[in-house]
C-alpha cells in the first residue's frame, strides 16, 4: 500500500481489533507508544492544514455545528431511556422505518445505512430499526453487528443520531438496533 494513501474506515476498524488482541514483545512497549504518538501528531498536523468549511448561517465551522446540533459539546450517544425502549418493544411507540443490512459487505452496508439515516432524518422520523444480523461465524459476532455501532460515532453519522440500543427479541434482539434520530434544528420537543 502506498505510504501517502489513508486507511479506509473498514481498515481502521479491522486494525483496531487486531491491535487490541495483541501484546507487544517484551521491551517493545516504549517503541509502540512512541509510534502511536507520532501517528497522532501527524493526524493533528493534517487536521490543522485542512481549511475548515464555513457554515452559511453563523460563520462557524460546519463540523462544529454538525457535532453539536444544539446540544452543547456533546460527543457521545446516550442509551434510549428504559420507558421509551419498552414502548417501542411493545408497539406503543411506532418504528417509523426499518432497514435490513443482512448479508451485505461492510462497504455496501455503510453507504446504504448512511443514505437511509439521512433520508429518515430529513423526513423528520424519530425512531427507526436497523437490522444488522447476528452473524454466522462460530464463536464470533457478525461483522455488521460489531461495525454499525462504531459507525454511529463517525462524523457523517454523529449529527443524525441521538441514541441507539439493541432491539427487543420481537424486533430482532441482538441482531438489530433501535435508533433514535436527532431532532431537526428548531423542532419542538
């Protein structure tokens, strides 16, 4: 792979899993920490070198607006409240849309899921079901079951999603997720 080519999100996810499952050789931990610090430094230099796109409205960088969407400096998803999850599971709170990613490869599923969530958010939908499947490998979870929650923290998904939780058994259990979409700016609660 060329040195100047950046890793794709799938490659980063895969590398993260491999890196967590290994232990450094004795005496090599210092070299590893220096390497990671150098990588982080290069990433920061690249970020600083890129000009931030300006928002048409407020003159703030568009990325800041996308990450906060009126919720302060919040950068992580919160779980669904227990009563809300119970209402969805019992059918008292409707799931307004669903997408089935069963059997897709990660690159295909990523684009399809992002498009689905953007359209659902634009339509003002609040609760959707994302079916990832449980995976068929013996002794391991499915690739999409592991990857989709990681995708939700990526910048392209972050402003669309308010929270998510594994679904109830009648909606797919561990092979599906209830996703609460973020409110549109200016939308009443």
